[in-house]
C-alpha cells in the first residue's frame, strides 16, 4: 500500500459502516488501476470528460450510465451477486435503459398498437407466475416492454405512441398472464453517445438479440426483472449487454388456430418462478 493510499483510506470514517466499506474498496481498486496502467494526465482528463459527456446524454427517457454499465458487463455482474435463489427459480437479467411506466391492460390484450402491427409477425405470449414450489401467484403484476420489429422502443420512435409495446398485466387465480404482440427483433443499442464510442474503441458490435423484457412483482416474493430471448437469434452468444442466460431462451412455436388470431402466428409460453422474500443460503 502506497503512503498516499494509506492516507486516503485513513480519512474514510463516516457514520455509515457500509458507505465506508464501499468507498474504501472503490478507492483501493482505483488506485490499483492507476498503478497498473499509469495513465497520462491527458488520458485521465479524457476519462473525466467521458464521464461528464455520459451525464449530459442522460434524459428522462434514456440513461446513458445504465447503458454504459450494461456494455461493460457491470450490470450483469451486480445482477449475479444479488439474485441467488433456490433451484427452479427464473433467472434474473438486466433491466436495460428503456423501461418506463406501462399502461394497464386486460389479459390477452394487444400491446402492439402502432405501425409495426402491420409489418411484424403476430405473436401470443402467455404463461404463469409461480413460486419456486409451483404454487400459482394470483394478483402478481407482470410489467412487459419490448422494441418493435425495427428494433425501436416507443421512446425512440416518433411513429409509436407513448406506451406502445408495453403492458402491465395482473395474473388471475391460477397465476396466468397473456398478451398479444409482434415478434421483437435484434437491434443495436444507441451508439450516438459514450457507450457507442466505447464499443467502437474496443472493436465490439452494438447488437442485442431479440427479446422481451419482464418486471414481475408479487406479495411475499422478491421482485424479478428478466428477459425472454428468442432461440436462433444470431447474437445470443455475443449480446452487447452480456445478459443472455440459457434458461431464458425460448423457441417460438408456429400456430394457426386459437387465441382469436387472424391467420398464422407464433406462440411463446414462459412461466416465471419467483423467490420468497427472506430466502437465503438454501432456506
């Protein structure tokens, strides 16, 4: 430990022990980074300017810091250390930077109400919300959102009304939810900001595999944020956000009848198993 690092650590003595622990660890790792790579003054100031620019990119509809965290794999790393659970639980995954409040919708409703509905592949998504023992969870809230067939969320696309391709559903007595939509597509994350600059600098592509987002809450259970990824997508092995987990990859089934659909469509069935509050170390 250098004399400077020892001096800095000696002055971290706030009233909250956890804050002291977090800041001390951060300082140690940052000083170790400087010792390892020995940045020039110009490089250090460029890094500070990069963070300033990241903050300037943030809006109510876009959080560039979350996007940057996703692209570095940090969001997935935090997710992994905070979402252990019993066997059979649905794995969590990153939220991403595009969540916003969804309109409440009736079971089976269309969440696709924009021009993508005429272009895209009609899709029915349904399943149940359960605990890890398989007991249905009635009254659970299932918040879903997705990009269009062109890879754009409503907040990115003037052709979509606010709330398009989003929905908030309440499960029935058997824990069931269902909605109709169009098949999502793979898409590039926004590359006009600092996250895009980073990806270009390190030679990475910006693509995310096709997916649906979920945020599920139920009384007495840990909230779950996760994805459904579509099998066969070419970017499953190289997701720019490092968020793919094999248990979340689903193969859509072609269908021609049921669900009051006009013509052929695809069906995705996805059950979600939530972890009880207070679960720890197998208990």
